[in-house]
C-alpha cells in the first residue's frame, strides 16, 4: 500500500532507542558511529544519503522503505527537541517520496479538461513548504544544532523549485508562448530557480537529489531558449541549442534510468508482434515530445537553408528521421492532396522590433533580384509548389494581404479568403500558429491557387 501525503503519528512508531539528530547528520557523527561504519555496519547517515540517491534515480519504493525501516527502529521522545526535529524530517522524506512519484507521472500532453492531478499535487507541495517554513521560524532560536535547520531549509528550496517548475509547465496551456515577453519571463523564472539551487548541488547529503532537479531546470530552460531562437528566426543559435538539448536530455534520462523503463513485451501466447509498454514517467515523455516538436519546427523554418548546405538525399534522410509531428512532411502532403499552386510560410515582421530577426545565416540574397526591404519585413521560411519567378511575382500582393489579415483580427475566422483580379488568383491567408505547433510569431501563410 502506498503511503499517503500525511506524515503519520509519531506515537505509532515502535523501536528500541530514541532518535537523535546526530544519527542523521554528518557534522554530528560520533566516534562510535564512525567505528561501526568501518566495521561494515550501515550508519544512519549512510541511510539518509542512500535515500537521496534512490530518490535521484526515481526509485521511490526503495527510498520509502529505506526511511520507514530506519524510523521504525526508534522510539519517539516527545520531550526532546532534537528527536522531534528528526522525526519531522523523516516525515518530510516520506511525504516527498509519494509526491515525487506523482510529479513524474503528470501528463501535460493531456488537455486541461482532463484530470491531470497537478492542482492537487501543487497544493500538497505548498502545504509541506508552509509547514517547513513554520518549523524553521519556531525552532530557529531554540535549536542548538544548526544542521537539522539546514536540512529543513534545503527541503524548502527543493519544494520551492518543484512549485516553480509546475507553474512553468502549467503555463504552456495558459500562456501565449509565441510572445517574446511571456517566453522571456518563463526563462527568467527558471534561471532564478537554477541560481537558488546552485549552492545545494554540493551538499554533503542531498547533492544527488538537487542535481536531479537542477538537471530538469536546465533542460526545460534550454528548450524554451530554443523556442525563443525559433521565434526570432535565428538559424545558428537554434541549431546549437538543439544540439545542447539533445546531449543534456540524454544525460538526464540516463541518470534517472528513463530509457530502461521503455522495454518491449513479447510474451504472448498467440505470438502476436511485440508491443511497447509505455513508461510511467510521463513527464519525461512530455519533455522528449517537446524536443521533437522544436526539432521539427527547426527543420521546417530552415529547410531551404539546410538544403543549400548539403545534398538533397541528406536533407530528405534527416527530415524523414524526425518523429511526429513532422511539419515538412505535413506541408508536402497537404500540397500534394490539394490543387494549390504553392504553399508558403511567411513571417509578418512589420510589428517586430527585434533586430535579430532573420532566416538562415542572415546573409543577403545572392540572386540580387531586389525586394530587400520587403523580404526583411516578410521573411519567407518555407515554400513548396510553383517556381520561384511565379512566387516572386505574387509576393508583393501576398505581403499586403498577410498584413491586412493580421490587422483584421477576426475572432471567429482564422482564414482570410480573397481574390486578386489583376493576377487572377484566389488567396487564402490562415493564421499559421494554429497549424505549426504554437509559433504565434508567424502571423500568416499564403496559399495560392488558380481560378478559372
């Protein structure tokens, strides 16, 4: 049976000896304890360190058993402040064990309408943080040993980081991550959390546990920085950050043994094909899904740039290797099934004050065909269909219609249909951020088809 979030009554604990702070903390180890450690007996300190290591590897059941087996051997002494502090810390460990298990099972890919448990878990984290802060205020002057107080403060930092991370994850479904200011705000929040946890990464007992949280914070911050670079249409920063994300994600997944939990089951009586058993760590799956989403957006925005730097076979092989969603294939398939002359993904940069906006390597067009100012205001990220000369002939009309569609801001109609009688073309200008994975900086795409 899984432990509840409640701490439990200390009077229910049976044992043979009272619990003292010195039994948990390295600074207060006695010579007898060090002698027992040399003789091979596990000391309370090593058990607490083992608990943190097990938690860092997401082995919650083993971590719970570690604390419960140690606490069950001690009789609580209600008149001892040190004993009360130690049992309070042990209760905190048990509560965090269950909450961490629930935290990593959160599935942020589900719509908000589904019960995703984050509200209940966020309340539990907030309650344990309030209780720890209360104990710190009460015992700050009366406690002779500052080590138990230090552990409490470390737990407060740990829980505060979890609360901040959950708020950032929840912001993905409520905030407009296509707006630079909101995205920068979330990045700053994660940077402040990482700075808060920096000193605790070298803690004697809890270093492994804090390294787990810091690794997650760094990974999520890098993912948001990739999104920010994509919004600014920066080719090289996006590429370098995606490479960094790939390496850090691999390291973090290996540290929590995430890959090992995604094994295949083939023991079927009827010898059906083997099926993959989904991992219970859905938060890791969500982070992996976000990485592939950003990689797919990168391959779409800079498809022309990548094509110019390598062979067509290499480009097609790279694009085909991208997992779902694959936006390049989606655009090509849509064009193949429709009667459109071409499909283009165009940035509306008229209201963008960011001077870093530019596609590819931000080099000037080598063809020298002019239209430099218009191309700077409306960079073309992706185009498929009609030849370049036909597209260039329609581009001035497209830029005007895209700007008009953005300014009209129809709440119930995301596509603006219009007809250019001079060119004998019908033009559809949709809001591209609905179809390209949440990049609201791209205000419009042009779809042109023949009429008559």
